[in-house]
């Protein structure tokens, strides 16, 4: 690693107490309500996921996902309505195409598939949401910290990427 | 302003340029939150953030005193942004937005943070939960600086309704709307109104005759001066949005007018015959026909697909009252709202499914009901194959509750896996009717389950059992088999693995096999495209929410009534239609509709007119202004999914309330170094 600060940062975070930071982009109608359902049923899951609410998974711009990783997320979970259940009829059809494509691109850029998942969660699937979050948190914990900007710089790429992973807006 | 150089919009809706004055209100939810999250600590730490001028907790933030407190604080401290951290926004975001309105603050300068369903109820460790709650509120504090005041969309609504379909549901909806003083146009594809109800001899759960009931309803509708009914009329195209729909319809001529007196002569003279849809193919009808003597309108119609225009009917009636040369007419109907009441079709069994089409003794329940009708094709007698009927077998769930890989797939490769709901009671009703008229007939009822769910429906099950109907239960994975009876006792034998006798194979003789067929939606693919209707997995129209908005489609101003939404009996259709009518009437009476402002907005300077957004919009809400070469969003059509905003290659489209800078501010705050330490 070229960046001293980054190396130090990674070493502290890679210690036994490493807690992954996961961003969940959830559509309001199915998945966000599904996450609420997990709460209503008191289904426990790790606190590592922070949920960002959007109206439709079709709103999830690849830029948002990339920014999350560039700003220091160790994992990103995208959840939308099951195909056929979209509140906006076909908004999630765009997600269905867009996210897997982005997954392929990001895999080439060093982001393991376990770190970036697309899952369909209906408003009734609280248990499914719990299972996904538990599983994903554990998998990302196993993988360790991502430090995507540092990784990119070590490969000699990532020019133009925000080099301050913990930076402000 | 905040020290982080945020480029947020500041202001309270009345003018920009003020500093951010954020009030943060954190709820205990009577312990639901505060038993896990240390809300006091969170409030204290949040108070130190730049822009936050007030941060405190309350036992129940949604209570009237707490709302009054928020109102007071907004006024007292001149707050221009409000954050409430409490339950899920699905529950109370609206409550608090109204609180802001009351305090004179734009209701969209508000952030709702979910620290109950998504924090205190799911995170076990109090320390971790407290940190997570703080992190989420910090993100809201960062995000809220980027919010701008928004206004609800208000769209005027024309005082009229268009009802598509004149079956029971359409007629009830039209009647109820007309009674509210609304002008109603009813469009019906067939030349006769009343739909499928007329095909039923009797209706459950009252056992009343169907047609007199229907007649009563029809009379109420057709004599209402507010109602205009268009028969033989199809919807060609529809443009416009809620409040101002313009629907082009085409009326095929009836070929017959009120001057026709010798109806019988005209029908008798017609040489062309085709299958009678009304009698489900049990009989034939002429090209000039009335489906049944009490049909409405009380005059025949000509089926142009069958008619050869030979003119024999014209000769038979003396040249008056029949016009074979009339041309179709197109008109445009103007309406504020639309109600779809397009109904259902009975499931048509596939060739060979339980011997259907192979053995003449296999009929559908609909056909049995036509036979049982005293005014029906057989005068109320059960006939098939000339022999007297001694044994009737009824198989439930033909075209319903099927399993993939077990039942024959439909042309689309799928099986009909949903319950058709009405057929159990209808089949039992028919069994009982047969038993009452001919107690000596043996009835074998083969079912997966008996689902007599409605009020009074269970009585049919009870009475059928008492009347001696033999019930046998099969597993949907092990369907009954229908074969020719080689011993010659009855024409057919049905072999069933009976679950009620621990899986014994039982052979049931059948002179008549009745398939209690399921229900499929009437084919309305053109309307589905036209109105951008959502479709459920069962191909029926899908409401916005089954409990909160059960008769509305996602497209504002379009409602659904009756069995186009799913299998329903007449009682349920009527209730659904009345609900749709009252929803529509409320919208019309209000004179305008209010819609959330979270819609797409085009930055005209950035837009290159590449049309990408036009392609992805599920509602065709975006068009291209060819003169200026940019995309234009129809504010009334846009539903605010934000798909275009995610797609635009120039970032020229934003979704209000979910703009990139707003979401990114939230993301940054969630992931910034301080927040990371909070975890």
C-alpha cells in the first residue's frame, strides 16, 4: 500500500473487533416495509447495516453504490420488490438488469460478490430480510475490511475516485 | 451554516438565505425505543451538531401534547427543519408532516428517522442500538440541509366518470356514482348489459333467482339521467391523466332499432348459426339473436362475425327495424376518473383435462348451471348423452390450486395455482339443487378442500352432506383420473386416491362429470397497456395495497371494481364496486387530487435530449420537447419512482425529495469517520 494513513487504518480495522459497515438501499414499498416487518416481529439482526430508503429499487443509481464503497462501506445490499410486485410496475426490472451488470464491473474492481448483493424482499418477508442481513454481515466480516480506494490505488487505478474514504461531502 | 461546506438549500419555504435551524425530536415510544436506545444520550450528542438548535426526547412523540410541543418549538425557536426519530415513517411520517404544516412550516422540510422497527426492535445490544440510532439521526441532520420546500401536486378533476364493463360490478359502480350526481358513461363490449350474472339461474347465499335481481339493478341504472350506456362498444385509445381522461371508443352498430316489432320472425328467418356463448356452447344461436328472453336491451343484436347480410331477416319483418348497412361510430368520452369493471371468464379446461372435450359426459359447472336454469336450454333438465343420469361426479379445482409439474400447463407454461374461491360454494349449491329436484341421483364430490368462506356458504356444505352427497378428498399432487367405464355401468369412471379413507383408491361411476372450473381474468391486455395497470402473479389486476387502497390502481384516477381484480362472488363484486364508486366520487367531489411531490424534474441546462429516460419510464410520463430538444416530465402522470433519475447519463433528471445530493449527504454521514466510530 502506498498510503501510510490507509495502511494504518486497515490494520486497526482488521483487528478482531472489525465491524463491517454495510449500506442497505431499500425500496419503500416492499423491502423497507419488509425490514419494518422484521422489527415488528422482534427478529434480531446485527446493527452493521444502515438502511437508506428510496421509493423504488429502480432509483438506485450505480453511482450511489460506487459512492458507498468509495466512502468506506464494506458491503452494499440492494433490496427491491420481487419481480412482478413492483409498486411502479417495472421499476425493479431496471434493477434486475442494472445491478448484476454493476456487480460484474465491481467484481473486476476488487469487490467480492459477497460484499454487493441484490435481493428481492417483499413487505411480508421480515424473516428473509433478517436472514440476508445476518448472513451478509457474517460473510463481510469474514472477508475483512474492504478499503476500496486504497485497493484501487494499490492497483495504480482509481484516479478521480474520492481518495478520502472517510471524507465529507 | 454547517462547517462542512454543504451546498444544501436553506430556508423555511418562505425565503432562502437563512441559517439551518434544525429541531430534533426523539421518541421513547413508551419504552419500545428507550428500553434499548439511550435516547437521552443520543439527544445530547445530536444537540452538539452544527445546525441543530433543539434536540430533546418525549415519551410519545405522536401524542397530541408532544405534537403541540413540536409546533411550539418550531414557532418559539424559529425552526426551519424538523427531524423526528421514532417509529417507521410508514406509520407516522404523515402525522408529523401535518404538525409542521400547522406550525406554518413546509411539510417537506422534514426527516423521519426509523429507530424503532429498524433499531430498538432488531438490535439486541443497547450500546450498539444507541450508536446506530445516533448514526441514523446524524445522517438525517446532514441530509435535511439539502431539502427544499416542496408543494403537493394539485390536479383539477372533471366531474364525470367512465366505467368500463357493464356487468354487476360496472352497473353498481355506475349507479352509485350517478346517485352522487356524477355524470357516468358506461362502456360495454357486448351488445347486452348485465354480464355473467344473467347466466346463473340462482345465486348463493340467498338462493334467489339471478335475473330478477339483475333486472332490478339494470332498471336503476338505465333510468338514471346521469348514466349513458354504450353497448357493443370497445375502448380504442385513452390519453390524459387523472382529472382529464380522453377515451376514444368505437361502437359497432347493433343492426336493430326500436322499430323492430316481429323479433321472433327475424330470428327464425336467419339461416346462420353459431355457438351460444350465453349457454356455454350447450346450444346454438342465430346471427341475429337475444341471449335470453329477459336480456337488456330488450331487442336483438346482429353478430357481424356470423351474419352474411343475406337480408332474410329484413324480408321477414317487412323491411323495418333492421339496418344491415350501418357503419361503426367513434366518439371521444371525457372523464375525470375511470373504473375498470371488466370481469372474469370461467376457466376453459384444456383438451383432455379430466376427459374434457374427449368424453361428452364431461361438462363444466357453468354448463350444469345453464341446464339447471328453468329458462335454460334444457328447461331445467340435466341431459347428456341421452341416458338418464343416475350418478354425478363433481371435481373441484379444475383450473385452480394446481401444482407445477402435476397439472397440465397452460399455453404460457404456467399452471393455475390460485384458489378461484367461488367454485366450492357454487358446486355445493348446484349439488344441493340437484338433490332437491332429483333425490335419487348420487352425487360424488371430489375436492382438495371445501372452502365455503362467506356468510351462509357453510350451510351449503352442511346441507349437501345431510342430503347425502358423498365427499371424497384428493391431494392436489395426486389428481383423480377419468376413464371410460369398461364394465359399462356408467359411461365414465373416476378413480380417486381418497384422503378421507387413508388413501384408498376409490372408483366412482359417473353418468355426468362436472368440473368445478376456476376463474381467469377477462382478456383486457389492450386496457392493461393503455392504463399501465399492475398485474398480480395470477394475471388479475393488482391494487395498490390490499388493505389500505384495495380498489385503486397505482395510476391515480383509475379504480378497479369486481372480478377483474380476482375471483369474487356477486356479493364481493358489489362491495368492491361500491367501494370503487365512493373512492371515485370522493375524488370528483373534491374537485382536485393531491399527490406527493416526489416527482422527477428535468434540469433543462443539463438535458441533452437523449431519450434514455423516455425508455425507462414505466408510465410514459416523460416526453421529448422536439423544439427545444429536451425531456419534459408530465407532473400529473409521474408517480415518483425515480428510475429516470438513476438512468439519466447527464444527471439532468432529479427526483425531488430523493435528489443525488440528498442521498449522498445521507450516505456520507453514515460512513464518515465519526459515525464509523459510533458503531
